[in-house]
């Protein structure tokens, strides 16, 4: 069964088929979620929640994100794009189940009505499996560079591998990490 993003509007319940639900988390950029949808009418909301504190999302984990903009940090935390960008408010993220890197999540939130801003807020609900996005090459390179910079000599391969693998949390394959560490050590020590 295809998961759907439900939007309870003053005109009734609208459902949008979910094309993709993804999440990512690393110590440098924090935690983020992204949902892309479509509907036969052509309306295709895209919902993202980002810039959150790092977490590996264990089962039972829950986070409330009451406002879509963090004034203290000067950052947007949420965005729903339908016809234009709007922050979502009163957001809750819950981990209902874990299967390897996949997480079955319930996301809820509220947003101004995209057709009539004078209508009451639209209540959003999504329950779906979210796929984890593997670590990007630049993220891995930054972690490797940091660990290699600490190495006093080129024979620290094992110690560096252990530190990098602990940081990447199995989001990069060991062979890929090993190649990156070897290249960085060769670049630094020749």
C-alpha cells in the first residue's frame, strides 16, 4: 500500500501519494527529513524538516518541533512547498518501528491553507517508512580529513579507520572508508 500524506483542510480531507520519504543524520549537519508527494490534480506538496539535533532515531524516539523558524539560530527548521514555501508549526516526529536503516515514522504538523490563507490551519499527518540517505562523499571526506590531521605518523591506519567508522555510523561501506583514509594518509605523508 502506498503511504499518503493526509491534509485535513476546512474543505475536507485531501490525500497525496508519497513518492519518496527520506531521512539523514550526521554529527556535522544534524537530523533531517524529506517527503515528496503527488496527486492527480497536479498539487504535489514537498515537506522537509531539518537542522535538528543529531539522533540515530531509536524506536520510541519522539521530537516536538513547535515552530518552523528558530529565531535564536536564525534558521528555518520546516518547509512545506505546495504553491509557495510555508513553515509548518506544531510538528511532531515519532519513530514507530526500526528495520535496519529504515524508520517507520509518524509526522504531524500544521500549515496555513495553501488555497485560502483565511481558512483555518491545515492539519498534516504522514505515517510511512523513511529510507536513510547514505553519507555523501564530502561528509566522509571531512571526517577522514579531521582524523588524519590528528595522526602523528602514516602508520595510524587502524586507529583512523576505527575513529572514522565510529563517526559514520555504518553509513559508508568499509572499503570506501578505507580508500578515503589511504588517500588522505598518502596526501599528508606521501
